[in-house]
C-alpha cells in the first residue's frame, strides 16, 4: 500500500507497530479494515470482504470456538 500510495507513511508506521506489538492495526485506511465471519450464505459474492458461511456452518463454528479466537485467513 505504501509503495502504491494507497496509504501514507504514518499509516504504514502505525500498521507495522501494531504487527510488532501483536495488536490490531488501524481499520480505517484505504487498504480496508475489519473482516467478519458471519452467516447469511455463501451462494453469492454479497459481502464487502467478509467471510460468509451458511447459517448452519456459522452455528457450528460458533459452538466450536470462543469469541475473539484468532483466525488466519489464507488465499
């Protein structure tokens, strides 16, 4: 993002500091922000970058993990 001028140097520095401190980086940059996992179905591309699951799968996930469990998102 910094190399393509999507973010400013101050935003880049804040993101890097958050990564180094294992904390949440700024969420209101042009890179995007919060990613949620929620029900509602995955039949269409209807979210704004979130992970959509069927309501049944969402219930199963909710029952299997605690709220605030870290999640790794892979391509």
